[in-house]
């Protein structure tokens, strides 16, 4: 009998179905998004419970009836921007799959511009939320709801910053013709992540509006 080779796999092994780093990366991303989904779901459930309890007041503080919370108008603008990022990345992904490099780079760059715009618009909105929180805390005991909303918005914004860092790298490599119709996994993964952030923000903002 002949001994089986014990050395590292050759190029043919790397191309076999048993070894596919692209699929592994995709599965890893899905697991990461699942963990984030649990984090945001638990956070929003906690917010809803606190908001419902705050209607009647707690620990000597006045109640906060439904319909009494007001949100910065900038949040509507940031909503449009985060949706725009998802649309731009979706178009970029479709373009690179068809080997349309010029439209691909245009949509990819636009997605980064919109993502930066989201942070630029979201920042003054968060400043206004924390300012309102401080003012209300100093008058008649106030309410901690605005502070909680600020924390949830900040939590989402931090994940947006992480997405921007990844997106910058994808854009740079895209302009260097690093992606084509056969190699576009990083673009696909960035698109998946931003679609997730889009859904999280829509659910979060809708919850704020419905329970304001």
C-alpha cells in the first residue's frame, strides 16, 4: 500500500468544493448579523417596556403620556440616507456581476458618500437628543427616555461607523479594478451588512415614532 501525502493541499484542493473561503466568510457574516440582530432586538424590547411603564411615571417622576415625545427632524433625513446607501450598494453589486466597471465604481462611491452623509446628519440629531435629556432631567425630575433613545441611536451609529470603515476599503479596491464578475465577495458582504443596518434603523425609528 502507498502512503497518503501529508503535505499541504495543492491549488486543486483549494479549488475543490470542500475548501471555499468565500462561502465560509458568508456563513461567518450571517452568524455575526444574527448576533447583532439579537442585540438590537433585546435593546428595542427593553425600550418598549420602559416606554410603556413611563406613561404612568416611576419613582416620583411625572408620567410621559404617549404622543409627548418629539424627535429631531434630522432623523428623517438620516433615514433617507441609510436607505440610499443600501440602494447604491445593491446597484453596485448588480453592476459588478455584469462586469460593468464604470457604473460599479460610480454606485460604490455614491454609497460611501451617502454613508458619510448619514453620520453628518445623525450627529446633530444625537446632540439634540442628549441636550433635551439633560434639560428634562433638571426640571421636575424629568424623564430618562430621551437619554435611552440617544443610547440606542448611538449604538446603531457606531455600527454604521464600522460599516463605513469596511466600505472605504471596498471602494478603494473597487477603483483599483480589484473586483470583477468572478471576484466580488467583499462587495456582496458589504451590501449584506448595510442592508442589515438599513432594516435595523427602519425598525428602530418606526418603534420610536409609534411609541412617542
